């Protein structure tokens, strides 16, 4: 085996893409900051109980597990940062009111995930704890839209659903966990025939409502149709009203909202509104999120919570190539005024690469498109000639 090979679906991020990812990471964290979200850096490694308890079987399968050599306990490398922020809110901050937290860090997953099909996505996200109203769902979704616009995406498409509708339809039904999972899968694929077959032991009203979910997708008119076709229970009516409010709360943004009541992603994890953002030309969701009020229970505080995350590496890898700005080449000359000019340019954010002796043949690898040259006693930036042919003498006036 060649020792420079990486595991499958694990990749290096090379300079041009790494610079773009890092700049966008900073931009997003700055965006979150001005909206009141505080940055946290959870550890890569935790005991398995705190990483996956209450999250569901899927995340357990996605988590790499190791044995702690100090304690002998089973530990996991995080596959999702959301449970960690829930732990921080519950036990480290212990706020009684609303907490707004954000993060940006790599996670490791046993199978490839996200737009880039990587096992090491870079998750950037925001979470809001301590508020159960639909207003916090709107805040989080508006922040997600702003974040995706800040990355450079134009018109977005948001799919929104509410897992409470499905849960309410099955409330009190004589149904086992396996049958519930099969119904969930059939609804996800909008397979109405499978729903009818799987729900044959349910009441006619419940079965008809479940079948209706496969057809209830589209614009806001879907919610009016749902109010007529679904049982008129308080929970379902409240869920539909919440969805209407969210749609209205996004109306002023450059986003098209679609409601899909059969979309139950993360059913056992989420507890209310769930959503995903898409854009034309992208194969999968750019960002996902939802309400997960019960996740903090394992930490002793089942606080209301909603949030979203995106895989920044995946989003960047799917964006059109950015135009690169070259660096400024500076000669290797002992000159106080040259050094002052270099420092002024760097203070302005310009990239200045100073030559080193013996590297004349490799100057084209530096990515410079301008040079510092002395004219009339001043060091000035001008467009660069072919750097490989550049002589130090030609830089002087």
C-alpha cells in the first residue's frame, strides 16, 4: 500500500478551496455573531452516551467508536455537533432564558454524507434554545437563508414539514415500532400503495389521512387543503397554523417555500417543524434543520430547541470556481523602504510573497500577478511580467 493514500471518502482540501472555505467560514460566523449567536467549540471526542443518546439509531451507526485508554470507556468521534450544543446549553451555560449558539467544525461519519459525499464534512450551524414558539423557528430559518445567500447562492427553495402531524395521526393507534418505521419509509418515498398496505389494520380515517400526506405537497394552498382533509384535532390544526406562520415569515426573502407533509426526515429526532434548503443545479439539500425539543432531556434539561446546519465543504465544492486574485511579488533586497511598503500592503489584506535566494526558476509557482518595483524613489505595485524571466535589476528604477 502506498503510504500517501487516504481512506475512501477522506480528502485533503488544497490551497485555493481551503482559502475559500475558510473565508466563508469566517463570514458565516460573523453573520451569526451580529444576530446574537455565540460561538462554541465542542470537542471532537466524547463518551458515546452524550453523543448519541436521544438522537436515534442512525447517528449511532454513523459514529466512529474508540476505547478510551485512560478509563476503558467507549468514546465516539462526533458525527453531529447539535447534540454537543444541547449538552453545552443544558449543563455548561445553564441559562434560564434563550440561548443562541453557533459552531463551525469538522465531523467524522462512517459513511459518506452531504453534497461532497465526504466522511469528513465541515458542519457550520446555529441553534436556539429556550423558546417553544413558532417565532424561533422563523428566526432560525431566516438565518439559514441569509447564511446561504452569504455563501453566494441565489434563489433558494425551502421544503418545510411538521413531524407532529404524522405523530398525531398515529397517537393511540395499535401499531408496533417496526410497522411505524415502515410507514415512515413509505411516506418518505410517497408510495401511497405501500402506505395502504402497511396501514390496513388502522382505522379508515387514520389510513385516509396518512394517504393524504403523500399528496399534500406544494405552495401555501396545500395547507388549506390539509386543513380540510386531515383530522381536525388541536395538534394538527396548530401544526398547520405554525407552518403558515413560517411561510409568511420568509415571504420577504429571496426564497420559494414549498410544504411537503410527507417529509418526515429525522422523525424520531425532531419534534416539530423540519426544513431543508435547495438551489437549482445542486443534487441535494444545502442545509437542513428543525425543532428537537426533547434532545436535551438526557442531559437533565429538555429545553425547547431549533436549529440548522450546513456542510460548508460540500457547498463550496458545488459552487462555480471563484476568480483567484494573484499575490504581489517582492524582491529579496535589504531595503528599509521596501520592508515598510510590504508591511503596509499586508496590513491592507494584500498577499505579498517575498523572493528567496536560489528560487528564480520557480517564481511562476508563487501565483503572483503583480510586483513591487521602485520608481522615482517609491516602491510601487505594477502588473507583473513573466516572473521566471524577471531579474532583480529590472525591478529597480
